[in-house]
């Protein structure tokens, strides 16, 4: 099955508020499975100071200038930022709509954070998150979100590309059911903000062929797609789900996870490309909040949820017809070439036990 975008069935879900969490000032490292004393803090983008937001954007731009560790494995990798794009493209078919969806992306972000720190990001602060619920109040609020600021954010939408045209890069992929995103409003290259003109040889989808020209970063804002699936009501419905298996299925394929991808990526945008979506730096803020939602759910009953792992080993095999379930022993790895790291699911179930050591400034 070809997975051209984050599209799948939709689910209806229900509501509540945010729980405060106590945060500690600076990070420590602890042995595998042992609790760390001073976790670093992941904050919402708009809760960072102007200077911190500049520092973060500078760190991402720095990663785009540093040599990639995966270039020896895959020649189109141009820099350290693309190491993460590369491993995600190569692993997509094994890490989405499967049990290890959450542990995989937790590990991916922890490794991305280390690369940010190497590029000057504040060591007491982890990967910032984008709390979508703050931008689901109105279309104006969404369009004016600090996330899309052109100096202290990631820039805005692409120019409108008529929806009756074939996909700019996927010939034959035309708009209309089941591919349409009716509320889409852009589709062109990003032309403002710190990542205006950003390009890559990766994509579309799992295409890793060398190309004559770089492919641009595209956005195709789709506010309704975000609001319908990432509202406070949707999040709180997810928090009430009983088991990890059900939580993973609903949130990975139906509610806030695709919502964040579609809200920014619409139909033609980079964020909607299941494989190459980490080519948009917003991906990492979106997935930090996806991880925050998992941790929020885990914290509802930590003793049980710290050990609750299931879900298909084969993409979309929720009935286990092609394989069994993920377990705490299932291996999880990220990184091509010398940056590869591998752990077990068990090592990724608690965000303050080695090898992890972070917290969120607030939870759902
Ligand atoms: C790319 O994905 C398609 C399915 O979408 C698959 O058939 C093909 O083998 C993949 N190619 C590579 C190089 O992984
Ligand atoms: C596609 O959209 C463009 C711009 O809105 C319009 O000019 C054109 O007639 C449309 N073509 C078809 C086949 O509907
Ligand atoms: C996978 O896990 C689910 C949820 O715990 C369970 O209902 C199902 O029977 C398991 N499948 C297999 C093949 O063990
Ligand atoms: Cu992913």
C-alpha cells in the first residue's frame, strides 16, 4: 500500500484542562532505568523568551550547516539536519501505525535535542513543543500563531496552488475524494521567515534519488483539519482511553497526530508527506507535543502505563494478522551510519529514567 499522506479514517472524540508540572533547572544523566535528578524542560514555543526563540532557530540553522553523519550511507544527505530526515524516510514504513510509533519518535526527538545542543541550544531546555490546542480557538488565532511568526517563528503559508491541479511533484495525484483537504489554503514554497527557500533532495515520499534541483519546503495551511482533530475536547478524549493499544491506534491514525501534519501541510505541504515531513522544522515541535500527549496519558496511571506496550509490528496490522504485538523488549533505533543508536522499548517508557531525562512545563 502506498502511503502518500497522513490520511486515514477519522474518529470522533471528547474534553478538559492542563495540569501543571514542577520543572527542574538543569539536566543530569542517569544509568539505564534509574531516575534522573534534574531533568531539562521542554516548553511551549510561546513560553520561550524572544532570545530563546532566536537561539533555537539559530541552532536549527546551524544543524543545516554542519556535516551530516549519514552522508556516507546516503549521498543526498547534505547536513546534520537532514540526518534526521534521512533516518525518518528510511524507517517510515516500520515506525508509523505500529506499536512503536510513540517510542520511536521519543527516541528521534531525544537524539535531535543532542544535535541542537551541539549547535548552541540551551542545555536546560529541550525540544520545544507546539500545543495545537492554543491555536484551535479561531482561524485568526491559528494564522497569527507565534509558531508561524516570520522573525521569532518558522514562517508562514505557501502561495495558493489551485486544488484542481495535479500535485506539483506527484503526477496523477489530483485533488478530490479521497485525497482532498477541502480547507487547504496554500501549497506553494515557503517564502518568508528563517526557513524561506529551504530545500532538500529528499522526497517526495520515500524517493531518495539525486535530483537536478532541490525540492522546496512547502506549506498548505488547513485550519479546519487541525481544529477538528486537535481541539482540547479531542485531546481530553484521548486522555480517557483505557489501554496503550487503543490510545496508539486512535491518536496515531485519527486524532491529533495527523491533525498537526495536515494543519500545516494540507495536501501539498511537506508536513503531510508521511516520509519526508521532518524536512519542515515544525515537525519537531509537533512531535514534541505528540510525545507530551503520550506522557500526559502515561501520567494518568504511571505504574501501569510505564509498562503498557502493544500494537502491530507491521504497519496498520491492528488485527495482528501479519505479525504480533510490540513489547517492552522490541528494539527501537534511529540514525543511519555512525549516528545510529539502538535501545529497547523498555528504555523509552519513562521520560525521567535513563537514558531519558526531561520533563514538560505542563501536561494535558
Ligand atoms: C517506497 O514506498 C513504496 C510504497 O509506498 C514501496 O513500494 C517502495 O518499495 C518504497 N521504496 C523504497 C526505496 O523504499
Ligand atoms: C482549475 O482552477 C483554475 C484556477 O482556479 C481555473 O482557472 C481552471 O479553469 C480550473 N480547471 C478546471 C479543469 O477545472
Ligand atoms: C496484541 O495485543 C492486544 C492488546 O493487548 C491483544 O488484544 C491481542 O490479542 C494481542 N495479539 C497477539 C497476537 O498477541
Ligand atoms: Cu514520523
